[in-house]
C-alpha cells in the first residue's frame, strides 16, 4: 500500500452524486494490492440491493471520489 492515499474504509457510509436512486451505501469490503502499481478497491452495498466496486486511491484520476462517490459524515452533538 506504499504511496496510496485511500479515500474509504470498511463501514463508511456513502452516496453517489449522480445516482441518488441507488440510495445510501455502506463499504463492505476493501482490497489492497501489495504490488507496486497495484490497485485499491472497495465494494459498496447500496440500499437498492446492489453491490458495486470502485477504485479507492485518491492519487488516481479514476478514484471513486472523482467519479461522484461522497462520504456521509454523521454529525454528533455533545
């Protein structure tokens, strides 16, 4: 994983900017290549019942963030 900037972690809740009808998703799996130049991926289960896979390296122009997947930040009030 050297040199990778990961965006999502298992358990994170997300939504897609262009595909709102998918509903809220939860990251159910992370996979990271141990080889130099390998890819990092996440699998997300959405409310529509479908699992979709996305690239998860912020240094890649194909990262899920740049394609519209956004982390949902829960607000906590003390």
